[in-house]
C-alpha cells in the first residue's frame, strides 16, 4: 500500500488524481491492448447493435422505473425504484458481463475468469460465458461461498468452475487478489472484472457498460414526472451500480447524488466496509484510490453483512467524485440495512438484495417527510439473502 502522492504520467485512466495502472509490465501490455480493443468497438455500429439487442432480448431491458406508492406514503417523499433486480440473473451485473463478453469474443478469448462476492457477478459471468460457449472460472472467498451458497450452485449449473480461497478474510478482496494472480500467471485469459475498480481500463469499461442504467433512468423519470429527480440513491461496494446510475446525472447539478456503503457492525476499522468515510489514498489492487488501512498503511479486512459491499477499496471515479463533493457517501449499518430489507419486502412485495437494502435505508434516513422526488437504484433481488436474514 503506497500512500505517498503519485504524479500522473498521463491523463488516460485517471479520474482527477485517482486511477492509473499499477501492474507488472506484461500485464500492462495486456490491459493496454484491452483498452485499444474497447475504444475500437465501443463506437462500432455492429458491436453496439449486438450489445443493444442482447440487452433487450436476453437481459430484458429496459428495466422498469417503478413508483413505490406504499413506501412513498411511509416516507413522505415520492420514491421510484429502478428495477435492476428484474434483469436476467437478478441484478445489474449482467449489463457489464454481456458487454465485456462481446469484447472477449472479438479478442478470441478461450477462457473467462471473474471474481465475485455476493455471487451475482459470478452468476452473470457464468451466464454470459455459457451463452458464448467460452470456458469460465469464478473466484470467490470461502466466507462468501458459504453465505451465498445458492449463487455458487447457480454458477456450477451454468458450467462454471468455482474456485474458493481461504486467504485473508476469505471475502471479495481475496477473490479479486486470487483472480488478479491467476491473470498475471495466465495472461492469455480474459479477466471479466465485475466492478468499477482495479487498474485502467476496467473502471472506464465497467462504467461504459453500466451507464445504460442512468441513461434509461433519465429518460423514464422525464417521461413519467416531466422533470428530473431531486436525488438518486444507490448502494456502493466497488461502485459499478452506483456509477451506472449516476453516469447521466453527474453534470445535472440540481440532482443530488447519494451512495450508501456498508458500515458493518460499527464504524470501527476491521468491523466496517466504509471505505469512502474512513479510507486513505494509496495503491490497491492495481489502481490509486481509497482503501481501509491500519496504522502501518496495510490494507485491512472489511466487514459487512452484504457480501457485495464487503470490500476495503473503492473505484477511482468514486474517490474523485467524493473529493469533488459531487456525490455524498454515507455509511449504513448491518442493522439499518436489515430493517430496510424487511420494510421494502413488506411494503412493496419486493425483496431486495441486502446490498440494495442499504440504499433503501439511506433514503429513509435522508428523505423522511421531505416531499422530495427520489430514485433508488435497486441493484439486485434478495433471493440469495432470504435464508440468512
């Protein structure tokens, strides 16, 4: 973990002072080639049409923007839910995996690897790999494999090889470490990274494929309400669903942006995943961003009831958005998240992922009796959490 200021050698791959590419030279070459391919195809009409078609006919987009009448009455604000939980595989993760699998296909990939925490990215990657007929390995921490047993079984049914790790805290950070290690040793595989973290170009690529959330959200709220919302709220672990939701609103200065991170049991280091609240700048898993560290600047284990938020780092764009004061990031405790998980389930008949419940909890804290127009990005469904909450 390097905490000294790092001078940017080039603007590419940075969000303000955050981002970059801190990897071995042979991996940097591989990543730079990926970026070149991404730039080539992101504006290619044939690629864009294939991506759009799969989002519509396979994923089920556009996902609905649903007015939560009962929750709105409870809160005293008008609340809409962007229903990413209704996507094929049950979360926003499929948007990015479909996009990246199309890149991998054009690069001639014969093996896909991925990391997962809550299991949703693992399921989405296994799904996309099955669709394209490409071999797939998914890395997951042992703790997460046990608390997300259903998603592990889904990955295996889809034909993926699931590899667990017992190193460190045996959660998402350790799955990323293991996947990066495999990638370094096997540079011919395609690493389909699931969040807006890691070395350039992954934060840029993931943002691009997840921006469909914000694009649809903006169009839908204008059609329904005739105006932009007062605020958008999302949960945040590494940052993919949040950056997707915020992407088309960052320049809309009258729209407030909020993200709920996992506070865990308390705001004590080692018992929380509140990176944007307690993290320090440094190099972590290939990029310069914020990370939870000890007094010696060594990365600390994180803790959250939500496996998808249980991560001690954060995507570099979010670190920059915090520094710019464009997005406000708040910690939500496990207890608060569980309470909102039950609230949404009972009020609307919608069982959210425990990750998404953090965003619901933050909305109830910030917008009680405010008569505001708020959109929550409901990033995933909660089937995976029912047996343990």
